[in-house]
C-alpha cells in the first residue's frame, strides 16, 4: 500500500530560464520532494516530471535544447509517468508558435500557438475564470468557479485536441490540456493561490500513488 505521507520525487527540469524555483517551491509545499535538476538519471528515476517556462517561445526552446533536456522532455511527456507543463512549458509541447517562426517545438501535442486577438490587451496578465469542458483529474478537487492567474500573449486553439479547459479572453482560449499521463496549463497554478495549490496537490497525489491519470 502506498504511504499517504510519502513525498514523491518530482523532477523540475532546470534549463536555466526564468523563475523555475517558484514551481519547485509550490510542489514542495503540497507534499512533493521536488528537485530543480538537469541530471538525466534523476529525471528518469523521478516519479513525475514538470516543465515550467516563462518568456518567449523561441528563447525557451533554445535554452531547452542547449541544456540537452529537450529529448528527455519528450521522453518524459510521452511516457507513463505524470508530466506537467506550465505556461511556456505547455507551449513548448506544441509543434511551434507564431511568436518564433521557424523554431520547432517539441511536437508532443499537435498544433501551433497563435497570438491572442487584437481586441484584447496583450499579454493577458490577470486572473480569469476557467470553463472546465471535459472531466479531468487536474480539477477533481477544485470547486467551481475556478479562478487562475495567466501571463501570456500566445495560446493554443481552444478546439485543439486534448483541451480540457478554456477561458474567455477575446474569445475562447485554451487553458489546460490532458492526454493520458500528460497535463499542461497555460495559466500558472503556482501563482493561483489555494486553487492552484489544489491542482498541484492532485498532480502530486498521482505521482505518489502511481495511479493512471
């Protein structure tokens, strides 16, 4: 039987951009042994893997490749362990972004990121309410209404495959995806107060039990 008090090992991919420690600290707060790491052995041994990201798509993709973690990110995102992409970390899972033409993403998810509409302020830098459109373990312990914090100017199409939640910002915007053991959020759960911590807690619980997402 899994010890409910155990601290699952979660590898937070360290590719040298932005404030990666905020995700690490939030995961530690909800019960994970979260480690910011570029060590391939530790990443492969971890119970779960997290890919955060802030800034421009092209710069983040370049940093990920330069760190040598791009192939490990693909391996982790397409395997059987829980995987979570956050903000630009979600965007990197796609084939590319209009923000950085000619820069290939990881290609784990189909599609290209598009600029938010001209009718709204860019970036979207605010709290926004989610519409959870499909059942998802990520939101299983979160009460409606679900308010989370966004900082982004590009997003996946709201009707793209695997989208489980959207928000309204000049039209529907993809806010979260789920495919098998892969979760990803365009918003920042680590900056979304108690609601975000509930989501991260659900992710940690899956990492702890090894249950299928």
